[in-house]
C-alpha cells in the first residue's frame, strides 16, 4: 500500500472514530500532519511509510503527550519529543520536569531513514497503553 492510499484509509477510519468532532476533521482535511492524538490514543496507531519519509506527529488533543521511541531497528536514529538520546533519558526528563511534553497544537517531526518497525509510546499515558507503530518500508 502506498502512502497516499494508506492516508486515505486512515482518514476514513478516523472519520468514523471522531464523527461529530468538526474541529479535528478540519485538521485532518488540511493534510498537514501524519499522526494525531486523542486524550489517550495516537491516531492512527499504525502508520506505514517509505524510507526517507518525514512523519509529523501533532498533538491534536487538549492533553499533554510525548512521542517517545521504545523499540527501533538496529542502526536507526532514536526519536523522542524533547530530542532525548534514549528512552531512559526521556523518562527521567519527563519524571523530573515534564520534559518532552507536547502541548495542544505542538508537533514533532522525524525522518525515518532505516526500514523496519518503530514502536513508540506516550510516557504519561503508558498506563492507558497509549502506543503507536511506524512501519518503514524500502
Ligand atoms: Cu499521552
């Protein structure tokens, strides 16, 4: 599935999930981010892109979230809101001073250069299982 058809699919699913939420729909229609956020979910939870794609994660909710990689391919560049070097650093920063939090409307971009599966989480909503996956294909 190419990026365009995936996005079309994701948007379709989103329309069902947030029917009646006009503001969010307008945000999607602008096509200016790839992964949005609800109170305790990434939307979509899984995204498939080609190598070299820059993905924009945007906090489309009123709650604070992080985008923090937990499991990425060997040799891939670590990514996290707050630009931390690894998961431990991101966790410490969040626990000490809310480091890495994206507030409403803020975005974080990452360019995926290595194929494979990238699992990420929202640290403050781990208890709600707020997780996402980016699949990067050759
Ligand atoms: Cu969150």
